């Protein structure tokens, strides 16, 4: 079972909860945007712009229109779709609050916790820039899959 799969918390309430948490922990700006297949929140913390994208489900997806055996569902598709959207917003709220608590408690720095979501000068996030390079490097053997063992053979010799 997925986190918050039975939530009744509306999408806008989750957004408000996220905004309040961010402001309580020192964010200076907050905004959000929603398109058909994704939503985005953005905020600024100590002059660092952060952007987090939530992929939204496709309302035409078989998960909303078909049973596991492939039959047409009798339930209202929009009800199932909206439930999944609410669930994803709850997941984002939990993730952000956990990150903020970890930063506030000194477990990690804001920069380390939110690094993938920081917006660079060209408008892309660090993750948008780095993930394709990491994928290419791992496919080409450029990154060792066992980083903890890197260099151990050299020490033995």
C-alpha cells in the first residue's frame, strides 16, 4: 500500500501546509504551478532558489480505467485520479517537512538536503543537469557501482 493512499486531505491544503512549513523554517518566497501532467513548487531560502516537480498521473492511465484483470472499471475515473493526485501532494508534504526537520536538527545542511532541487543560472535544477551525465557515466562504466571499495586493490599491492 502506498503512503497516504486513503487520504482525504485536499490538494490545496497540502500546498498550504508545505508553504507554512517552508515559511516557518525561513523560506522567503513560495509559489506553485500546475499543468496537466505535473505540478511544481518553488521557494527561496537564503537567496537559494529551489524548485520541486511532482509528476502527476495520466487520467487516461489503465490504473484508473481498468481492473488488474483488464476489465473496464465501474468506478468514477476522476475520483480515482483525484485520489492519486491528493496522495502525491501528501507525499511531497511529508518529504519536505522531513528535510526541514533534518536541517533544523543539524542532521544535514540545507544545501546538502535540497541540492538536487536548487535552480542554476540557466533555470535548470542541479538534478536536471546532473542526472543525464550520471546515467551516461554509469552506462559507460565511468562510475564505480561500489564506491566504498574504490582503490582497495591499490592499497593491497
